[in-house]
């Protein structure tokens, strides 16, 4: 399994609550609607708690500001990702997701990467 991890930062004009509401109620159903075309096996959203919940933890580590959320998408393999993305349906699905993301995600401040998990416990 290969996982795509997004650390999401909202666009400046949105509150965290507005961002998370849109992400869950509008974007998630869109992801579900294109999951087959993109061969997405699992999709998880992790919504960060209000900023005040992190103050002491961040201060204890001199950590940067938290993300508004993290998304994880699972795929069978890197090859499966490439194969799905090269089909007409996959290209259209990817474009639809990107267009919707531009409505609520600050892409310049939202890193993403592919990972392979190593389960330890």
C-alpha cells in the first residue's frame, strides 16, 4: 500500500470551522465520487482541534503553527496511481479534485507526499 498524505492549510479568508465544514461536506463526497476512477482504496480526514488546544504542546517543543487538517489517501501501488491517472476518467477526476481544492486549500502552504507505512505497534 502507498499512502498520499496532505497537511492542509486553509485559505486566509476562511475560518478553521468554515474550512473543515467545506472539506467534510463538499470535498469528501467529491473524493468518494471519483475514488474508483483514481483507484483510491481508503480516504481519511483528520480535523485539527481549535488552535487553543495546541498552545501548550506547541510551546513545549517550539513547534510551528498546526495544520487545519490532514488527509490520507491509500492506493495499491505507485503503478496503480500512475495507471489510474493516465486514463481519461482519472485525468478528469484529478482535475475536478484540484479545482475544488482551490476553493478552500492554500496549496502553497500545504505540503503533500507519498509514503509507505511501517507498522510498529
